[in-house]
């Protein structure tokens, strides 16, 4: 980029982007974490892969195994600890940021706008993703695939083009083999971009070549798995699986919610009005057309993805930075905004940080709350001054009940254990992770059971809980087989066929110990029928809290 358009040289812009992407990605390495809900699934799959187990042969799962490749690698490098998952996510966040930057660079986004857009991408999407989760990993692989695709579409000609196209097909399939919905949408978006390029270039081999590479990668990965029941497990939307693709749900979500997506669509269309008036000139500018198509495609994908992958609720917010980059680029050109000084860069940076201040406010809050304490000072021992103070959650210095925006509603479960009271475990796989004291002490009691010490790694244990790292701490025999689900959410990770198998094993007293997590608020997160089978056929010897927020689930320990 010419220095006419930016205060940054190519080198300084690149260094600035690296500092943003890598610097913010490294933050999780310097903190400790509470036990993350559902992280047991990330650990279990990564541990099994790191032990040499083969998906679908040794365990079944309704997804591809793309999500667990990076965590398994980090288990090999740093050990099978929960904190190794955080380290793996650090690299995934770096790759996501670099891929986003590469896409914008291929589209000739001005360095100032590109740097601000990269900052927005990191703040709005990757900075708070400390833990690996497949609904985020599927997007990371898609972004990498799109980065290579744009290198193919806009980069140097020659044989290197075919390498870029192959790598794009590889990562686009890896996205699909991480999660079908996001990966399928990634494929459709890639095909739409290729079709647009074919129309502009009048070159018709792009899509067939891409599909050929995609099919080659798919065949190489899938064919060895076919003999192990792959068609049963990877069968999204067909029995026994339930499809999440509902046209009604998508329409309802878009019309009733999706305020940001609808706002961006409106702004994108408004920005394109001048282009529609000069259609031939706009169509001849391939990068502008591809940029517009990419932005609208990302918004369309996000609107569907929020329905098919609904947990956690912020899965789809990868669209913010794409929309901002396109809208800002169009406005800069149409309004002839001068980006040749530091002033517009500083203003945009401050505005973006103010916009997404919520991502780092929780760190600043600890400092600000001391400098600017609450207006009403709560007296610590107010109950000594008034008869009724003990019934009041907060009492002022005068002994009066305090009602403010922070406490006008009594929220949460009164039996919940606040995270501030959680403690660390001495077990190696749980290093740097804190949990309710009840959970930690409960694991210690399990480790101290005579049968655990006696049988050691020959122990037969069914662990239907979120404490899957116990497989490394105890250890116990991991069940293997094409009928063994990776996780036990009935109708999601396992089905009635597996439920009946486990019920039969429990009736036959196959296991020495069974850990069962009772989460009544969740729909068969662990099959409720298994709890009844255990009560009928095993002895319950202990219960303690599960490491969930809020602490509304319990872990039950059963022996023969």
C-alpha cells in the first residue's frame, strides 16, 4: 500500500497487527480459570486421540474429529491437563486473527482500516474464547480456508494457485469435519465466491477443481472410517439424529432478534447503492465485488449458525469485524476520508475499544471499583445495630435496607456456591483450575477408595460426569468400541441404542464404580434413566457438587 493512504508502512502495519493478534491471544497463559462447563468433552476427545485411539473405531461421536486435532497435539506436547486446552486455544486464536488479516489484505483493505478491523475481530470474537469449543473451531478452520481461497482468487498466478486452492479445500473440509452446520455453510460460501470469480474471469474450471480437491480430502479421511459405523454416527439430521435446521426457527430468530445482523445488512445495502448506479464499473472491480459478496455471505451464515449452533449464545459474532471492515472501506472511499495521518487511526481505535469495552471491563472493574466505590457504603456488622438487619442482603451505615440497581432483585440459587469460594485441586490434570470445594473433596474421596488403590489401572469405571480428567488422574480403563459414545447427552452424543447397552451393563454389574452426574435442569444431559438403573442395581456411597456455574448439579458415586 502506498504511504499516501496510511501513516503505516507495510512493515509497521504488519508488526502492529501481530502485536494485537498475538499479544491479546497470550493473555490466558497468565491467569487461572474456574472449571468450564462442557470442557470435559474437549478433554475427553483430545485425551483419547492423544492415546492413539481411532474415532468411530474406539469411540463414536456425531461430529467429525477435526475439533480435537489441535487439543490432542497439545496434550502430546504439554501433557493431558485441562490447562493444555487453554494453550491450544491460544494458537487457534492466533490462527484466526492471522486468517482474518490475510483475507482483508487480499482484498486491499487500507492498512489503517485493516488494523482497526483486526483489533475489532480480536476484541469481538477471539479474546474471550479462552477454551476450545467446536462451535468456535469450525469458524477458525473456515477462516483459514477463506484466507487461502482469496489468495487463489486475488494472488499470484501459476502453479502456486493450485496449492492455494487445495489448501482452501482442505481447511474447508476440516471445518465441515469439525461441525456439519458451520462447515456446510463454509462450503456454500466458498462455492459462491468461486462462482462469482468464474463469471468475472469467464473461467469455468474453478468450482470443479475445488470440488475435486474437496472430494479427495474427504475420501482420504472418511473411507478408512467407514467399516467402524461411521454412517451411523456421522448422520446429522437423519434417524437417530435430530436435525436442527428449521426454516421456521431461522425466520423467527432473524425477525424477532438478530438486531446487529439486520443493521449491518441495511448499512451494507446503503453503502452499495452508488455501486448499483454504476454497475459496470463496480462489476469490473473484482475485489470490491468479492468483498461485498463475502460480507453478505458471512452475515447470512451468522443468521443461520445462531439457530443450528445455539450454545453458547455468542457463537456467531464473528460477523462484526467483516461487516465493519466492508462498511468502513466503502465509506472511506465514498466520503474521501483522509487516512494519511495518525488522527483518524487513533479516533477509530478508541471508538472500537469503547464499543467493545465489555470484553476487557471485567479486568478493569477490579481497579475502578476501588477508585470509584458504590455510592452507598454497606456496613459490615450492621446486624449489631438493628434487629432486622440480619434479614437484609445489604444494609447502610444507618441500618436501613439498601435497594439499588445491583440488588433490587434476588437472583440465583440460594444454595449456589459462588466462584469466589472455589478452590484448587492437587490432581495434576486439574492444575491451575479451581472448582467448588465440594467437588475437590469429592474427587479426593474417590481417589482414596480401597478398590481404586487395589485395582489401579485395571479398574472398570463408568464416568458419566464432567470430571473426565479423572481418567488420567486415577487412572481407570477407558471403554473402547464403535458403540461407545464420546459423551452421554441423550439425543446429541448418544442415542437409545447406547442407552440400552449401558443399562444392560449396569444390571450385569459390569463396572466396579459408576460416577453419575444428576443435572435436573438439563434435558437428559446425562440420561435420567441411567440414574434409576443405578439406584436399582448399585449402592450409592457418596454425593458432591458438580463443577458447574451455577452449582445446580450433583455427582453421585455408586459401587457394586
